[in-house]
C-alpha cells in the first residue's frame, strides 16, 4: 500500500516533508513548493534536497511515488485576460522546473474554471495551455477530477477525456479525488463501475495518484468539502475498498482530510486506521488528546 498525506514544505523544504511523512507512518506524501494561494517561492536548498533523498532511501520511500500539487491560483481554462492566462502558464512552468530540480515526477493540477466563457472554449484553453507547458522528459502533469463547484472544468470523464485528447504529449495523466468524484455524482460504493468506464474512455494506466477524502456532502452536490475518513457520506468501508483495489495497487494514495479543530493533523491516526482496516469512532477525540 502506497499511502501518505499532504505535508508542509516549510523551512527544511523536502527534508521536512520526509520527516513529517515518517512521523505519520506514511511511505509517500504530497506537498506544495510554496503557499498554494500566492506566487511567493523560496530558492530550493540543494543540500536539504540531498538529505531528504537519503532519508527516503533509508526508510523505503520511493522518490518516484512522491506527488507535488500546483497552487490553486493557476487557471488554465479562462483566457479572457491574455495576461492572466499567460501568467498561469508561466507560473505552472516555474513549478514544473522546481519539481524537476527536486527530482519529483508528478505534479497535480486543477484544470481550471471557465468563469463566463463557453465550456467547449474553456476545455480548449486548458489543452492549449498544456501544449505550451508540457515537455516530453519533464515532470508529468496530472489533471485532478473535480467536484463541479461553480464553473470548474474536469468534473466528468467526458471533460477529462476531451482535454487529454487535445494534448499532443503523452506525458500527462490523471489524479482521482474521492470526495470530488462523490460530489460530482459518482456512486462510490460501486467504484469498479467507475473504473470500468474510466478504462474504456481514457485507460487506467493514466491514473498516477488518488486523493483519498471522505465528503461532507451527498453525492452530486457539486460542493467539494472534504471530511475525515469514515466521518462523511462516502464512509469508511467504501474508502477502504477503493484504497485496496487491486487495479490501483501501485498508485499513490494521498490523504487531504481536514485538520481537527483546524489545528491538529489527522494523518497519523487515519493512516493507522486504514492499515488496520478498522474505523476509529473516537478518531477526533484521540487526535486532540495526542496533540494537546
């Protein structure tokens, strides 16, 4: 099982990410190279990067299974302002360069929001932008499946397929998100049916990451509100079956569940619960007690 969570790229950069992941009992992780809401980025520390890689090797964490996430401020779908659209393209190129410097193979990207333009045009904009960004030998961009909140693109198989078909490079893949799939209308208790459709339309070999989140909302709500594992509408049993699905056994699973009381990371306890395949009905209380 390749299981981890979001971690913080702080003062120790990638080395700090590895230390945090290990403290959670994880063997993979996902990170932003800076704050997801802005463009402030610090220079990468080569020495800490090498220390991080050494620590990963010592603890059986594969660098090839680590995931980066692009910042939210990137919107490839809307080009009504050519300047803003080109900024998104330029900034994502910068993030790819940072991934390459760190040795990271995959970066997850939200496709973007149409914000007032025709859907077909927005999907074409995303593909056009990706054709400017993707390099054959660089990190692979993974388009994330979205909940369909507001004017988000990429909330259906058809939209993801349309974007992929218009991208010239094969160096592109998909990141599934269980909360987003639920909120977009997928029946998560019949997940193999979704995988069958995905395989037919796109191909399961394109899936390189799965965000594991429960949902605060009912199926087809289009709201995108993550919940802790087993505390939402998808439920513990359904999520465990997804995590242990043989068709996805080599795909990294990343927890993005909310902090308890907005203060305490739940990942150590959720990872333990997932490994044991036993729902902890006192999860939140245990986390508060542990960190206090």
